[in-house]
């Protein structure tokens, strides 16, 4: 199975996770939960592998991310994206989705569960309290947030230790600079989604394209290398649907941007 080969390759490199979110449609979910796939996940999660990883989530141990579809809307995303929108009865909905993820992954505990997006119609205290309760019951090891502000991170900290924050961040979108700086200062893993986006910078004659040609890399690798240098808290999760693309993403960990190149790309944003 292609999913198995991608996980095996990632495990051998000790540097990447299998992100099978929107790339994997409902009919193929079982591929993610076979015993051999889960064993690859355990192998990748070994402590020595985590130390070597450049693109592996520092705060979580399991690495297979499954998506469960309802129509066109993913819900119950197993580890990283844990929750979709929170229903009015937040506690019941969050618990339902956590239980669904546990069943789909055939495990007794989720290593990392993230609130995908706070619902403005539900009090934050109710949402964060529901997550903290799942953690206190031992069903979740670490908790994270997604699409949040610094103020929301600080509020969540009243209920649980925030392990990760996943916001959109890349060379073309710096709207979460303050969130990234907060995460860096407080030792919180920052997971930029859409990390490879470089826009016009990656076009012919652009700063990223020029750096890629000079360093013998691809524009996507330069974009990832820039992120990795931007902050020690950075944990990119570039999605992939092929082994070739996975190998390209992994190669970004070996790309070194010198001071001038880094400054040039930063100034061009």
C-alpha cells in the first residue's frame, strides 16, 4: 500500500510524519490503521528518532494522522487536527470526537490532540475544560491548539499545559508572527500549516527561486529551511501524497541557509 511505503520511508529517515489528512479519502482509512502501519508509527516515535527529527512533532509520540469524512467536511482527525468545529454542547462533542479518534487508531490514548479552531459561540472555558478533562482521564497525553491568538493560548494555559500551536504561517503569511514569538519564548511547539507557500518569491527571478538554484535545492525546500531557521520551536508539517514529494520535503532538513540568504529572503517577504 502506498500509505505503508510512505510511513516506512519516513520512519527510516527518522525525520517526518505521515500526514494523511485531506490526502486520504474515507474509503482508504483502513490503510492507516493496519498493525504494520501502527508499528511503523511506534518505530518513528522512539526517543532516539525524535531527537534526530527535524520535521517530527517534538511534543507527540504517535505520527499517523487519519481523517474521517462526513460529506466534504473532515471531522475527528485523529492526532494533529483532532477536533473540527465545536458544537454548542462542547463537552459532549469533544468527547465524542476523541472517542472516535481512539477507536479509529485502535489505541487507549492519543499522544497529541489539538483543538482545531475555537468556536466563538461557545465559551473558551467550556472548550478548554473539556480538553483538560480528557487529559485528566488519561485519554490524551498532550494538548494543543490551532488557529488561535496569543490571548487564547494564555487562557488555555489556565486549564492545561499547551504543547503545540498550529497556525497558518509561511513566507507569504506572517499574520501569526506574535503567536510564533510567544511559542518560541515559552517552549511551545509551533506547527505552521501551509508551510511551503512562497508565492511570487518562488517564481522565476524571485528570491526563493534564486536561492534554490544557488543551493541546488527546490523552492519548497528553501521555504522549509527558512522556517526551520526562523525559530527553534518550528515544527513544519508539509503534506504529501507521494514518496517523491516526501523525499523532497525530508531533504529540506539538510539545507543550510547562510546569514545573507536568510536575511535576503526575510527582507523580501
